[in-house]
């Protein structure tokens, strides 16, 4: 208690192992977006975990140039599905989701295939 009165709050100091509130919120947001996309196309629990692991722990979302985090998450979902032999790019449900997220209606399949390729390249 004495430390708090004198401006020393050990809960308030940030170390290398502790994320700021903004970082924590951003990570939670990426997790929720990825979970929502994977659930929307009925992926298995394992596939959902793999998607979240790639988005949160493996890939640097900021390294995908002009692509926003939502688009990269869609590319990751497409990549994980293709690892298990499922081509979600041909599924209407995935296409509709992509259009809702902001992909161009006429080029959504090409854009998603490109993103899936970028994800695959970064994982090699």
C-alpha cells in the first residue's frame, strides 16, 4: 500500500513479458476475427486452433503490405483448409463471407487465392 501512495505500483510497470492494454486488445480482436471466420465455414476445432496459432503466434500480420488483418485472417483460413484438402475458395459460404469482409465481388476468388499463396510463402 505504501508504494501506491508514493507512485510505485508494480501492476503499472510494463516489462518485456507483459503486454500493454492496447496490445492485449489487438491480440484478442485478431483471435475473435479468426475464430468467427473459421466458425462461419464450419472448420474443425483443430483447424480453428491452427488458424489462431498462425495469426497470433507465427505470422506478422503487419508484413502483408496493403492487406488488412481481416483479409490476412481470411487467407490463413483458406490456407489451413487447403492443408486438409478442402478448397474453400469454391464454396459459396466462404465467397459470401469474403464479400462481406470487403473483398471485391468480381475478384474475390483471385484475391483470396493470392493471400493464401502469401500465407503459404511466409510459412515456408
